[in-house]
């Protein structure tokens, strides 16, 4: 199979696999190197083609007669002769063997007591030529008649070679080193691979570009029929005559191959969506806003779960938007490829929402929230996607992100009750322990919760051809010297922005690349070659640390603390400072920030003061968020390493260092007076927020990672095993 991507000069140009079938115009093969079923266009099938019949004399194709005419004696090894003789003796009939002149001696041994017919002479024992050394030592007549003799010879184990010392099966025979190393198909494919191949034969591995292509494959037709069956089951629409002057919105199919957390295609999914861009605001829809959970809220949820030591589960509502009831009158066209042959001029009138409508997310949220509120839940005051149910001293928490839901409780019975509540009204497509949510991989154990994005790191490296790059020790060099570089060579801005966007989403669980990514994101308008080199260094760092993530231990320390820091004039373009902050629950890092300030600071005191004010706003949000959990925090310490900034916060005086600071940053003084926060001095060496303000050498960088609770997956696994 010719590789799809351009390879190096000395790299392999082809891959090897097993042919499974055709999908016009491609071929479906099992790739031995990746253990995936893929579709290839350039495939060279290695096969042996028999000669076509009917050409040449008939004797050329009568191979049996041709080989028999050679009259060549068969060649056997000593071992084959011995085994074959033993097999012949064991399967010989009960009638006595007739001696031959070649194998029986001329004299017979008679009984000395009598020579009469009543005592006939003993049957002569067969004597076999000594073709194999040691064969005469075998006693071939000691078989017990009650012992079942196998139909085929079974290898025996010598008494001087214990069975425990035998490696492999004795029936395999002798193998050369090349045969052992290469193996066969059974050595390459295990049972899981064979099952996967059989399953993938019925699943398309390529997303069709048009409906016409999709209708040619049974897997996509089944997926589309399943989607339309949901419409009928939920009463989404009804076929009516097209009203005069009514606006009809078009529909289209969205076809996607769904993958699991290992990147393997598990099913083909078809979704019928409407062309919502044709809707007119005020005529076709009014309110469209629907709240979704923030990633910070998800991490707070997991941190609380590790503190309370309960499992977190997830569920997915099947065809969630189809449950939302809409108040507007909307007409849509019939789905492409599934038009009613008798009523082609009719249209569908929607009773419920469809994917693609502007008001669909809001309609679904209202339906879900109403159902939960009617079953004893209360909605969070700050976070509208958080639903809480209290029973005695137990607490059930439910976090909603559109149709993806995570939940957990200190009482497992409440979780089962919640599952039953959801099944009463909705159909659930997947339920179980939380493992993969919004791109986050979550590993739960008795020792704690580990959050990482290993799969996403691999996808990024593969997308930007960095899978074979040389790993780097840190994401950013100490003397990186990144500047606007106005004289540098321009590069493709789309490629650069795509790399930055991918890295920004990765910061959801990787605070170690936060500062480097934000620094490179400042040059997206006109990226240069020097900026691309810096971004590729971040990718090379990810190559060496793909399994790095956040560790939330199951301990009883849940005190809210924060760290604030800032550099001074770090930006080389406008000399603005960078505000950084991070917030912890005990040793669990839940939120962090890295943002360039909007104004130029005239001193380190001003830069640190503005950074502390930004950190204070995040603390206030977390305090209000945790009130829904039943936790109340006050006097939350914010650790700052600048004495002047602490003095300005605690003493509301106006002088040369504060008179031009924007008034919005002075609210930290009000929070300090209300005892919501407290500003505490900390030494720079112990400032955890330093990770988000500047680049470090590797020893200091690794220390900050450990201080912020960022570890490798193998370190977490060893900790979990020791906990057991």
C-alpha cells in the first residue's frame, strides 16, 4: 500500500496489510503496523494467479499425473518414519499380522510342553527393520484395551525433560530463528484484532462527501434510517401541504465516523440538520441563549469528587435536541434521499426542535431543566448548568454540557435514582463511569483522579506532522527572544492559527504550556518563521510528555488558596506586563490564568497589583460556585511576592504608584475589607504562579510542575498501586 503522506528519502514508501474487501473505488485492508482497518486507493495485491484454462495441451495442467510420472520415492526423516510406524501399529486391526519373508526369521519358537493343535504356536511378533535407532526399545504391545487411543499421534514428553521446562507446544516441531521471529498470522492478530476486523467490515471508515455516496453503502443507510426512526418515535414533525407564502428551510445530512478514546472508529452516525443560516431573527426565532458548563466548573466538580471520594459517572442523551419543544412555526423540506414518492411537494411542520435551528439548544435546556426541577432538583445560583439534590446528609451533583451529563453522589442509591429519572423521559445512548468527556480523559482510582489529554496530544502531533520530531525538555527556551520580527519571512497564517487553536484547547489539562502558548498567540496576525519555530518547540515538548496531566488525590485537604504573579514589561512589542494566577483546593489545581494586561505598568508594584486584582475576581467566582456545593469560604489567602502590592491592597491611599490605575482593579480593596480574601507575602522561590509568567530551565520547570500537581501518568499509576 503506497503511503498517503510524503515520506523522507530513506523512509519506507509502502505499508503491508491484509486485504478485506472493496469499497468503490478504494480497497479496505487491515494495516499490520497500525492495527486498524483502513481504506486505500493505491494497493498492490500480492497474489498467485493460476493459468487460464483452455490454453495449451491438457497434459500441462494435469499436475498429479505429471508428478506421478517422475516415479520419485518419497523422502522421509527419521522422526517421520518412527511416528508413522507407531501410528500404523496403534491403528492396526485385531487380526494377526502376516509375517513376511523379509521381516520374520525362518525358525519359530514352539511351546516345550505340547506340540498339539490345542496349543497352537504363538503368533510371531513382527520384527521391523532397524530404520530408526532405538525403535526396537519401544514396547508396541503394552496398550491397555480400555484406554482410548487418539485418532492422531500425540507427542510424548521424555521423562528426563520435565514438562515445566518445555517452552511452547511440543507439537509445533522445530522452528528456525526466522520462523520464530516472523511468526504467522496467528502471532500478529489476537482475538481482539480478529473481532475488530469482523466488526469493521460492516462500518465505513470514510466519511462520504455527498448523500449520493452515502446511499451506496449499507452502513450509512442504516444510520440515516435510525435517525429518521427517532423523528417518528419522538413526534418531531408531520407532513403537511406547503402553505402559500410560507418560508421553507432546507435540510441536509451530516455524516460522521464516531471514534472512541483510542481513535478507533466504532460506528457511523448520521444527523439530519436544518440550514439555520436561512432563519431570520425576530421572524423565525427570538431567544437562543443556552448555558453550558465551563471547563473550570468541570475541574471543580472532579476536585470535589476526589475530596468526597465518590465515583463520577457520565451519560449521553440520544438525539437530545429532538426533545426540545419550540413555540415558533417552522417548515422544513423533506430529507434528501428520503422524499415521499407520493407527496414530493409537501413539507414537514416542526413540533419539536431539530439540529441546526438557532433556538434548538435553548429549547433542549428548558426541557431538561424543567424535568429535573420537577423531580426534586434545584438549580445552581451562579452556574445554571449545575443541578443539586439533597437527601438527608447526602448530596447528588449533576453537571450539564448540552447533551453530555456527568453526575456523582456520596450515596450510590441517589445515582441509581437519577438514572431512573432520566430514563423516564429520555433515551440514553451511553452510561457508565466517566472516562472521556469533552476531550478530557479521566482515570479514576482509589488514590485519586487523573485528568489528561493523551489522545488529543497524539492527534495534534499527527495533524501537524510532528509525530517523529525530536522531544524537547521544556516548552520554551529560557532566552527565547520572541519578538514581532518585522523583517522575518511570513508564513501561512491559517496553519499557524490552527496550531495555536489546537494548543489552546490542550491547556484545559496542561498548565505547563499555558504561558508559551499565550505568548505565541500574540503574533497570529502576521506570523513569521521565528514564531513557527517557537510553536514547533512546544509540539516537540508535547512529543516527550504526551501523558502529562493533573492529579487530584483523595485526601481531606480542601482549603481554597490562590497564587498571583506578574512579569514586568514582558511583551517585546508594547512592553505590557502579563498577569498570572492559579487557584487550588488543597493540592488540586482547578483554575489558572495567563493574560497580557491592557495597559502599560509603570512599576512592578502596579503590575503585581493588577495581577492580584484579576486573581481576586476568580476567587470570588469560585467562592460563589462552591456555595451550591454547601461550602462557604472566606479570607481566602492570595499569595503575592511583592511587598508594595500587598501594602497598596491593605492601605487604600492614593500616591504616585496608584493614581492612574484603572478603577476596576481597586475592587480588591473592597474584597479585602469584607474579609473575602487576604493578601499574604510569599517568597519568589515558592511562588507557584511563576509557571505562567516566564520561561525556566528544566530543573526549575520540573519543580513548578510538581508544585502545581502536574505529573506523568506512570507516576500516578505507581501512586495508585502503593495506595492499594
